[in-house]
């Protein structure tokens, strides 16, 4: 049998090739899955950080827009409502925060 290798020298044949392919594919899938998981965690952390920053900033806005002592409250409230509406339009305030700030202004 010239030119034929023995079973030990054939590197596993068809089953060996299939097994190596399965190992490579499994490893690639595991690595890809882990990378996707890490990316998702980073995105969630970034979003959480942005939400915390946005939540902290609007808390200061209604206090800064409070009417000055002796100011005409009719036009002062209107100006403050316009500022709050502009902040909501810019995305600084959520609808819920806008409604709460508006209620505080109208309750004065």
C-alpha cells in the first residue's frame, strides 16, 4: 500500500476535521457572545450615567426660576412656564418633571 498513511497518521480523518471545526465554531461563538455582553453592559452603564445627570440637573431648575421678592407674579409665572417649556422641548426636563414644576409654580 504505497502512498497510503496508516490510521494513526491521518490526523483523525473526517471525524477529526468535524471535531476541530466544532471546537473552533464553539470558541468563536463564546467569544462573540462575551463581547456582545460586555458591550451591552457598557451601553447600559452609559445610559444610567446620563439619566443620573439629567435627573440631577432639573432638580435645580425650578429653584433657579423662582420669582424674585416683590416681582409681578402674573408675568413672572408666565416667564417661568415658558422657560420650563423650553427646557422640556430641549430634552432637559421630562414630561413628568415639567408637570411637577408647573404644579409648584401654579400653587404659589
